[in-house]
């Protein structure tokens, strides 16, 4: 249907198009008679041509008008009129159009509000209760929605919740059980009318049974789960697989309960998503239980002091101490989080408020906390001036202090600030609490404040592991820290991770990886419960293509520090690369990293990979492109776009993405991807060249080579068999020396093939 904006239908001036769906196109319109804004839904011609369908629409509109509930968008009328315009008339002259006149709501749909990590817990219970109340009111009048989903729930700008399209999501269509129409996820019943959108359909709908209020209740459960987790409870790469999951599978309840504030939602979700309609509660009961959960959340926030530490301002003369400000905030957060008597928002969750112009009270409301800590740092040489104050969410100052100290006193200042904040919140500091604060400080790892300062400087450079200049600067700082304190575990772990990334992404020299291994194990020996040390060893194992071992280390890091987005991101990376991949768990880990740090580019890329493995290519492409939007200079997301294009057999697009690579164009994983593209194009010799070069540069992920469908034809060629033989990775001094000697001889032309290198040097 053409865009009708600018024209008129009867006495309605169509101001602009709001959206479109299976039921037609929706416009914002001005009711010239009553002088108010309304929403106009123009029905498509195939519906308007069916008199029975028009009669049903009128009957349903009358039924809904009788519900008269504030949570349901009001339908004013079902009308028919020709469209007119001073410019042109679509279709035949004077052709009548059937349309619905509805209440116009200014706001956003849940589909627009749900992020990769869901929505805030308060919103889950508040919006969920409002939707359940609207369903209950409709069910009491004998009206069933049939198509409840995020795009049919509007959250108005003033916070009101409105449910759209009640009872109207039906149309004459395909035979019983057949899937059709423009949207492949929209399913149709034996009566020939749309009964729902497949991911939100109840088991009885899939089996062709009549829809009942219990059907809407199941959809409510799917909606709540998606708000809580950022994804639906039932997934599948194909429609049949998705339908099978709805009929037989249980959702991942742990994904909901991992958000501690939503753990109480799991029993209700179990009931709402029961396979049998009779086992589900009524909508009114669901509303009551959601309201109780919502009130419990509010009471819990009052009972346990909650706070957020905002980014500290750098007031130094050269404004070059942001790294130090961030380090000071990290120390405070680590100390405060160690106390179970407090609820502390993670640093990554408040990072978006750096340099904000929002009023602190607005920030507190958005974060859902009762208190805010703000501060500033002015550093001149070795002199520090640190100002900190604690305020309530209403804006009342509870405590304030200024510290004038030498850099050598920074640990004492950090601990004192944490203690004063805790005391101002009326939390008792007994021996156990004071011990927890002391253990959480970097003083537990080093007494040398210069080493600590160098460590903070180095960490500030680790924003992208494909930037050699930043890696070099970080290495200098970490080595400086370790020169001052060789047993500084966090610095050992940071340097180990840097070396492992360097080996994988730019310099595949075995001695670099061996150094990383030694550094990580030293860090673990000194601090067995240091999450960063486990992450570092995980990166070493991953660089050796031991992704299963890497995943274990990343899981341990996440257990030790659940609010560390890096641990979750790396876990997603390892689960995506291991063979066979674990895409659902990889997706969950990536979404947790994004929840903790929405701006983490790597996590969006790894989410894209997890979605690729599940066949959800459109979502995967959106995640990869979002990663590029966050940081256009980062190149790794283009590998995801290349894989998507390859799966779609759009080889020109795949090659175009590879041509955009610069810094990582020749690393082993990219060379293997180039080989896959060339093999798909039938260029076996080019593919073989890229594979041999990748193996020469340290690629050892033989399980992937042996299972990749794009390399199947190469595996069948007898003269290529040696390339795919399992390759051992040895890290003993003798093996390292053999590898170094082999590379030199191969470079000098002393061996004629990669197979000779492997045989002569014990690598095959």
C-alpha cells in the first residue's frame, strides 16, 4: 500500500506514517471535527474485500469498546471512506478504504525498549502487571488478544502502559497449520485466521486448538521472559525447530534467576509457560503476583542501602588523570561491593553518565538507587586533592570530605573514603566488614603506589587489542609496575593477557605465548582468587586453541567477580570457538557482558557470532553492525559480517568485508576465513594458500578445519590430507626451538612444503 500521508480520509488528516503490519498501515492523524490526534489503521485491500471479515472487525471493535480499560488502547470507530489528496490518488479513483480509528499514544513499544540484556527489573514487574491487568479486563468481557508481543505493547512517555491490537490480529489466509504471509514467524489456524506470532504462540495454538484466555497468558510469560533476559525463552534456527522448542523444551530459568532482583519471578514464569492451558493461572492472578513482586522490590530497595559511584571528575591542570580517576572509582566499588549489607551498581552501568548534564536526582532514578557518590581528583606531581561527597536520591548531602595527600597515601585515602561512606549509610562496620574492605583494596596486592599508578596507566591503554601502538604503551606501563614490584599479581595478569592477545592477533611467536603462560601462572600462584588471573590464563589457553580449557577459566573468573564484563565476554568468545560450539551459552554470556557494559564492542561482536551459530542471521548482522557503530575503527565485527555473507552465499559482500580489513588482515583466523570464501567460490588453490599460511603462522584449530562445511571439498582431495591431520601444540623448550628453527628454514626455502616443516620438526 502506498504512503497516504498528507491526504485525508473523511474528516481525518493523515499527518504521517507510524508503522505497518499484517493488519495494515498505521498513521498519525488529526480529527478535524473534534480537534484531537488519533491513530488510523488502514486495512489492506485483501481484508477490505471480504464482507465477512469487515463484519468481524466491526463486532470485535464493539466488544473492545465495551472493555473500557485504561491499559487497552481505545478503538473509536470502524469507518469507510475514499482517500483524497491534492497531489494524487493511489489505485482507482474514488476507491473506498476501510480503516480503524484508535486512540493515539505517544511513546515507544516494548520492542523498541527491550535491549540485548532486557529491561530494568522494576520495568519488568511494573509493565508486566499492567499488561496482565489489561488482559484480565479483556478476558472478563470474552475478548482474547491472540497476538500479544512486544510490538503490541506501548509504554507512553508518562509511564502508562497500553496494549494495542486486541482481538484484531486475524485474517483470512492459508490452510490449517500452514505458515504464510510476509512474516515467516506468523502462523495461522485451521479456521484460516491468524492466531499469533510464532515465537509467542502457546502449544495449543501450534496444535490447531481454539485460542482461549490461557493462550494470552502463555504469551504474557514469553513477554516477561524477554523483558527479563533480552531474548525469548524458546529459540530455533528454523520454524520447525522453534515450534518443537515451544511444544517440548523448558526455558533456561537460570538466565532469569541470574538477575538476583528477578529471582522471585521464576515461579510465576514456570506457571505462565506451562505446556497445558489448565496449568496456567488466570491473567488476574498473574497481575496480583506481579504487583506483589513489584512491591517487594521497592521494599527491598528501602531496606538495603543502594548506591552508585559516578565517574570522578579530573580537575588536574593538564586533564590527564582520567585513568587515575577511574582507578580510584574501581577501588571504591570493589571495597563497597565486598559488603553484602550494600547494593552497589557496577561501574560499567554508570559509565554512561560521565560528563552528563542530568540532575543527580534523575540519575538516581534511572539507576534505581537511593544514594549517589560523586567526586573529583586534582593531581599535581605527587600531590593529590580528592573531594568526595555522598548524597541521597532527593539531593540531600549526607557526607562530604576533602583529602590533601601524597600519592604514597592513596591506598589509605581509598580505604578511608569507603569507611566514611559506609558509616554515613548507617551500616555497622564490625571486624568482619573492616577485613572485607582491606582485602578488597589493591593494598592486598602491592604496597608500592608507583607500581599501582603504572598499572592504572597501562590498563587505560587496553581498549583495543588490535592497536599495536596502544599495546606497546600498555606493555611499557605493566613492565614498569613489575620492575617496582615483581609480585604485583594484577599487573602480572594484565601483562599476560596482553601477551596472549599479541600472539593471537599480531605476532604468533611461540616465545610470546610462553611468556604469557608464565606470567598468568605466576599471578594465579600469588592470588588464586584474582579473577583477572584466571581470565589471563584463559586467554593463553584460547591462544593455544584449547577453548574448552579457556571456557573453564573464564567461568571461574565470572564466579569470582560476577560484575566483570570482561570475564563474561571472554566466556562467550571461548564457547563460540570451541568445537562443537555452545551457541546458546555463548549468547547468554555475551548478553550478560552487554548488560554490565552496554558499550563493550567485543561483546556485541561475540553476541553476533553466537547468533550466527543458531542461524539467526538478521539478529547477528544487527549485533555486528551495532558493534561497528560503537567503534568504527574496530575491525573484528567485520569478520562476523563476512561469515553472514558467506552463509548467505553472497560472496561479493563477503569479499568486500575482507577488503575493509587493515590491521588484522593477515592474522591466522582471518586467513582461514579467506580460505573459506575462496573455497566457496571454487578457487581451491587460493584457499589452500591461505590455509597453509594460517598454519604457518600458528593456526592450530584443527577441529574447526575438519568440520567446516566450506572446506569439505578440500578435505576430499587426497593431496591436501596432510594439512588436516591433527597438529600438536607443544610448549616445551625443545618444541619451541624446533618450531623457531623450522620457520627460519621454511623462510629460507630449505623446505619445499609445509608438510616437510611439520615432519622435520615434530609438529605432525
